[in-house]
C-alpha cells in the first residue's frame, strides 16, 4: 500500500511539480480558543459533497414531470434498494448544510474574518449561502407532494411583492401565473444545472482565496499576541487539522445516517392543484423568519404596501450584509463593536421569528 501511494506521489510530481504537495505541507492553521469555528467550513463542504453524491443517485430514477415526479420518488423509496435511505440522507443533509453554513457565516462575522485582505472571501462565502438557500427552495418542490406544492405556491407569491419587477419574477420562476408542471421543470433545471454550476464557480474561488490568504485570526487574539511579542501558535494543516476535520465528517455521517434511519423523510400525498390551500402551510425552517415577518407587518404603511416594504428591507439588508467588509472601517474599534451588536440583534431576530412561526 505504501509503495503504491509513493508511486502515485512520484507520478503526480513528475507532471505537476511539487507545488501542491509543498502547499499542503507548509499550510498552517492558527491555534487559539476560537479554533473550533474553523471546522465549520470543512463541515459545510462535506455536507455539500453528500448532497452531490446522493443527488446523483436520486437523479438516476427521478422523472421531472407532474404525472411522474411523485410516483418516481415513491418508487425510489419503496422499490429501489436503500432508496429510502439515500433520499433521507439527501433531505437531512440539505437542512444540516444550510444550518452549518449559517453558523459558519455568523461565526466568521463575529470573529471579524472579513477584515482586510479577506473581503472577497467573505463575499464569496455569502454568495454560497444564498445559493444554498436557492438549492433548498428549488429542491423542495421536486417530490410534487401536497406540502411541497402549496409551500412553493406561498413562497413564490412573496416574489410578487418585489417592487417594479415582482410580477415578472413570479412569471419567470413559475413559468406562468400559477404553480404548474412548467414550475416543476424550471425548478428542476435550477436545482440540477444552474445552482450546481454557480456553486462550482463560487466555491472554487472561495477555496482558492482561503488557500491564498489563510485563515483569519480574531482581533482579540491578534492584539494579545502583538502586545506579548510572542508568535501566534499554529499547527500544520496536514495531517493534524485534516485528520480532525475527517473525524468531524465521520461523526456527521453517522448523525445523518441515524436521522435518515430513525426519522425517515416522509413523502406525504400527491399534490392536487385543484384543491384549496390547506391551513397551516409554511415554508422550510430557514425561510420562516421571512414568512413570519410578512405575516405580522401591516397591510399598508403610509403609501407603500407592507409586503413590498418588507421585501425591499430584506433586500437592502442582504446587500449590506455582503458589503460588511467595506462598511466596517475599524473592526477592532468602535465600529467593530457596533457591527457585533447589530449581528447579535440579527441572530436574535431570526431565532425569535423562526420560533414564533414554528
């Protein structure tokens, strides 16, 4: 085994040189009391890879049409060997992916990892999170069951509240005025082609930037080491940090398998577009805070419709969130503390509105 690995190493170095191997061997990861948060990035990548593998397996049997989508998923769960497990892994990994990506994003925010020169690392990370939300929204409709159909109907209706282009957006995403087979086909295209292509591009840039710029150190840790004159502690990425990462992935895989086996993802009943929307239909948990905000906001505020105002505010907040590295001019000073407080309020708001809607 050792001889085969050595031959592979020599073969690769003869063709690509020593650059990659040297980079892996020389890469260092800072060690401090906040180092635990570094593992969230690798965990997000692992869960995305689970999504890719299980998604490809499901794609072998799935048929994206209103007359066959539900039946094909039913066939996967009842006839295909371990099909129920693959679908369960895909569904649970999708939810955990968004949760871990959200934790990774907020941890980077509170640890000021967006500081110079890592502005683009932050921006690409935020774009990846938005793409993951797109994955979740587009994939929710694909089983064509009752819950997914009406939740998608409610979710796409929010697009109509976008000022000026709302009706156009609604028509583009639905493929018409109502949620139909055209909507299913479009969401399938987004889910298996558009979003994977965007993810590959943005993820490649993000990983390149992390490799080039290294991992950020919190300002408090950086300041303490600067005052003490002691060099910052670090350990090699390979094998130490990578092995710990792999242990985390192994544990995550075990948790996913347990969730898929002990709490299988239900299929429900086939969607019927001609029945009224059932009471209590809600979007997935990661959109609940938006959903609840639209529910509690008044129908009209001054001359603006309440839904339009809420959508505009969320759009502005999302843009400001992406531009945080350019807005926080002094992350180690007063503005940094202000942004930390704003971030804490945002987290409390998201959790509070999500629990309320739940």
